[in-house]
């Protein structure tokens, strides 16, 4: 293996380890938040930090795609009002097969 390939291989493995740790921490975070929410208090004071618990109404989501489809728009109308976002990169990890 070339040196660059070895370095990139190590980077992939390190990224996988970090993602696993972040997932574990996120699970712990969610559990701690649930404890605070279940306490039923609006504010809880720690020794160094303060937690404020807010109960928010759910977001209202409108299914514009379904509404628009009811009006049977032409392909030209759809094309005229369709835009494309900027290109971007994504990194996906998966376990290597033996």
C-alpha cells in the first residue's frame, strides 16, 4: 500500500470510531434529557449549568406537493418553477466485508 492510501485508510477507520462514539453520546444525551423532562420542572439548576425545559407545540407541515398535484400542473409549469441546489459531497461509512 502506498503511504497516502495507508493514511486515508486510517482516516476512514478513525471516522468510523468517532461516528460510533457520537451515536453512543447522542443516546446518553437523549436519556438525560428525558430524565429532565420527566421531572416536570421548567428550570433545573446544576452546580455549573442551568437547564430550561420548554414544551413546544408540534410544527405545522403542509404537503404542498399533494396540494399542487390536485391542480394537475403541466410539465412546463413544473419545469419553469423547479430549481436545483448547489452540488455537495457526502461521506458514507460501512463495515468492510471479510
